C-alpha cells in the first residue's frame, strides 16, 4: 500500500495564487492509496474546506474522509485523510494537542481490503516545547489503544535531527524519524514532514515527491512510502 503526507498550504502556490485544481493534480501524481493532508481549510472567516471532494474523487479515485462536524469544513485542525475507494471499515477519533497554538491529530482505524491498520495524522506546532508536549500526547494516545499496525505521519515542524529534536519521544516505539528534505518546496533544506510506522518494517521506501508541479503547488513537497501491513508485530503484542 502506498501512503503519503502532504501539507497543501491552503492550496496556495509559490506564485501566491490559491489553486485547488493544482493540488488535485499533484495528488493524482502521487498515485497513493492513503494520503494525510494538512492545511485543508481556510485559516480565517468560516474556515471552509478548500478542496472539492467530488473533483478529488473523479480525478484521483480517492475519497476525502471528512474529519469536521461542520458541513463546510474538511479537516480537524486542518488535518484530513484521502483513501482509495470505499473502506471496508472506518472508525475515527480526534485528539486535541497541547500547546500555545490550536493543534490537533486524527486517529483513524481503517480497512481498505487488506486488513485493518491505524493512522495517526498530525500537524505539530511551531514552538519546540509545544511539540515536545504534543509528541508526548500522541504517544500516550498510541499506548492507550489496542495493538495494531500504525502509520504515524504529518507535518511535524521539526528541523532538528538530534539532541533537542522534539521527535525523540517517538524513537522508543517508532524508531528514528528519517530525515527527508521537503521544505521549502522550491529548494528543500528542512525535513519537516515525516512518515513513521509500528511495528518495525511497516514503512519502507520513503521518498520525497519532487516534480515541477509539486514545487509550484505548495510550499511543502509531499512524502511517500510503502506500508507493508504484514510487518511482524512483537510476540507479546500478538499474544495480547
């Protein structure tokens, strides 16, 4: 299964123009089975969703799993999921994250036909201490849930690779977050976007999607990876 994470920057390209159609074309380029999106809603006013779900489905084959209870919005704190086709099963919850800014995460359990797995999708804050608390909150939520193959992905806003990196809280469970440069899209120098998996071996072939269109459509480049849902869970977890 191919998965991706993409901060669409409210569909505003590097030319300053808001072009949802351009974002949809990048999504079509990705050819992924599941995509976590960030910044899917407008920032001010009614904060309406920026993508046309019908256009997304007709042009990409992906369905927008709307996270908001408000009819004109798509995301939970800007986070939303796209999946290919109609899930066999789908359950979701939403997690408010601590910090100086309003932030949240999606926790979704999905079966696309090859077995059930969990997705935790988040957009972490701009302040390091907030990110540390947010990572702790995500790990606490993960450990409170029944064991299941889990994909953890999103824009984590952390450019530090060692030492003071807020992402060190993920390492005991998800391992070291690979640093793939994805921001800014024109000439990437920071690894802000990440895709991690549990158990070990779930996530492979991590790459940045770097095309001329992707470099124009948003200030982030998408990340892609392969998810192997047959990755072996630890024996104690399988027994549980």
